[in-house]
C-alpha cells in the first residue's frame, strides 16, 4: 500500500454507477452538477411514471413491486447462484485444482452479476 493512501481514495477505482431504471452501467461523467441517475430520457420518464403510479396506489416511493412471474424468475436465479456457490465448496472439499476453482468462481461471479439487474 502506498504511503498516504489510507482514506484518500488513491489506488481505488471509482464505484460504477448504474441507471436507476434499467440498471445499465452509466458512463463515468466528469461534468459539473449532480451525477446522472438515468442513462437517458426514456429511463428517466419510466422512473417518473413508476413514482407517480406508486403515489396514486398509496405505496411508499421506495416500495419494490414485482409481478408473480418476476418474483419466480428472481427466485430461480437466486437458487442457481446458491447451487453454483455450493458447487465451488464441494469442488474445494474434493481437492479440485486451483485452475478448476478459478473457473468455477468466475462462473459464480457471472451468476451474481446477472442478479444485479432486476429489470
């Protein structure tokens, strides 16, 4: 670690920002003003429409509403993630070589990245 790097952010990559509607990664903006929350006008509009509908329905603005199909899909993807994690543990206990464990861990990361986007 470099001297003076504690707490200064040296050597750290800035945390990636994602669109508040579609989850797409936002370009690193170095402009002035507030950081972008949406990747484009259509996502900003959809987010506004959702907030307005939530207010009309009496739900809090930060409520998460999923259809039954979306919930089932999310549960399936969480199950797949857990199975992938269990496979890594089993392989490690069975003495898999480091290359195999790295490949399995990379697959686990891909599964987790897929869960980051709910829309």
